[in-house]
């Protein structure tokens, strides 16, 4: 990795030359020594008092495979953790897939509440802003894009909102709320990195991704800004085609997901879901919209006949190559809140369509765990 060390600071300094912080940005690049590569775990400071620990009521549904971590935590009205359920290593880092998207939408809604944006503000899908898969053509309102980002999990809709909110700003706010959660990239940027289309950031994507992940947060933030800008010089179809070649080719490694995708641990993300998904930081009108999108009946992630019946229950899922993620938060009638995260990577099925078949049985399983945890 020694030959890479002078390259990235130079590229970063050039890319940020128009910024007042350009000179300090290059100086801030400190590549870790080879032994200090990708961090595999992360533990956030514990709240006062230890929650009561409960074991899951049953094993995972038949056929679910891979590296699995599930965390569900019940918080009292004062925010203190009361009960916790864990399966697997809940402090191990995992890729989040699309479960980070509510964090983006919530940031945009806070800007609307602050008068910086409006629900009917139009955002345009340009070739540079279009991500992979289906996309909303032309101009669409923030309200339309927010629903698309959360309900059908549209990547372009999420990226348009992410760019509008400010990618670095979202990253900092998420890091402040949850130091173990990293939301540095738009969907297009992380897939462009993973497929090797951004050599200005990662000259050798497979070899450099572990070092990229091990850099200090402030340094990764600067490099992520380069990645987001670089991704906008590519088209969505270009990224999708290159990604398909990478996933099905000999260079594929699941370690890349920890290097370049947005990541967290099951425990940290469960805590973050309890903070964000109920919409406590939003004005009543924005909160109602946010909750409505997260609890939409078209969602994939609840049992068809749930036994867990809280006052509000918002959910989000994500999928990818050998991965599946499911997260959510609920508020109970007695004032308690529960947040949870199920993170799976390294699954035996490779394509997303196969792991997505687990959604329904896993939704039933999660329903039973939340009912037990909140009794």
C-alpha cells in the first residue's frame, strides 16, 4: 500500500483546491499502517444502567444463511434502555444496504421544517444524478422523491435527496448521533467505488478498500466527497453494468462492502432507529408524513397478520449481492420505544432477488421477537 500513500493526498488536494480548507485537507490524510486495516467491530458508549437481556424466542427461519446479527432494544420514556435482545455479534460492522435511506429523508424534512426547502420543491434527475435501476424521470417534488426513497427504495430518489441535504452534512450528523454508523456515500458513489470506476479515490478498489475504511472519519469524509463528485461524472447505466461485471467476476470479495458501503453494527443501528424513525426531531406535519411513508402498507417488512401492534411501527429493508437488511422502530402506547436491526451479509444466495425471498419469513420472526421483548 506504500505506493498509494502519496497519491491520494495529492488527488484530494487538487480536487478541493477551491475550498478554503484545501491546504489542511491534504495535511489531514494519515494512512494507517498495514496492521490497522478494516475495523471489524465498533462499540458505542453504553447508557447508564444495563438493560435486561432476553434471548430470541426461536431460531431464524429455515434457509437463512450468512453472517447474521440482530439487535432489538426497548427504551423507556426517558431514553434509558430497559430490555435488549441479541442474536449473533451485535457489535460487528455490517453493510447497511438501503436501510440508511430514512436518515437522508429525515435530514431533508428537518430542512423543510427550518424553511430551507418545501415539499413541492422540484429536483431534477440528470444523467449525472441518476443512480442504478429504475428512476424518477424529469423533475419531481421532494414529497414524491421521499416516498419513493422509502417505500419502493428508489436509489435515484434517495441520491437526489442526499445531494440536496448535503452528503457531508448527513455524514457528520449521523456520526454525531451514532459514532459506529457511517453514512458517507450516495448509492451511486458506493457502487461506483465498489465496481472500480473511481480510481482517483481508490486506485485499486479491492486492495485499497480496507485502508480506506480504516482512515479517520474526517479523512474519509473528504475522500467520500471526492467519490460523490466523481460518481456524478458517470451515468447510472455505466455504474450498473460495471457493478454486474464486478459481482460476477473473479475480483469480487465481500470485504469490499465493509470498505466502501455505508455501515453500522446491529446494536448501534437499533439505537439509531429508535432515535430517528419516530420523527421526534420533526414538526408535527413532517412527522406525520415521515411516519406514514415508513409504515406504508406496501412495505415488505411486516408480517401480514402481525401480533406486535404498537401505536406506530416504521420499517425499512435493503438488499444486495449476498446481503439483506431489515430495520425499524416502534412507539408503544405506554411511552416506550423499540428500535431494531437485522443485518445479514455473506449469504449463500448471491443475487438480491434470492435473499429477498427471506423477507416475509423474517418479518414474521421479527414480529414474534418484538412481541416478546415488549411484553
